[in-house]
């Protein structure tokens, strides 16, 4: 499912969350959430978004 998220400058990023393997903020004071598409490291891709993991979960739940 595609979800509209935003970078820290407010620009739209459309992410296919069906391909996300996990998403998190590594530290409590982080301003960006890391969304892993595939494995972390050189085999996968990481997208950084402004929304919190809780906000992303709410967006996914609202689409179901």
C-alpha cells in the first residue's frame, strides 16, 4: 500500500509500505524515521521521513 509521507523540508515522498521491512527512529531525539526497504546495508534502501513511527502506523491503519 502506498502512503504519502514527507521529508524534513515538507516535500512529499510516496512510499510503498508493502515493501518496508521495518521503520524506526534510532534515538529518542531523532527528527527522522528510517524506513528500510529490503535489508539494511548495501543490499537495501533506506528512506528518511519526518513522520514518527506512530504516525506511519496510523496512516497504514486508516487505509485498511
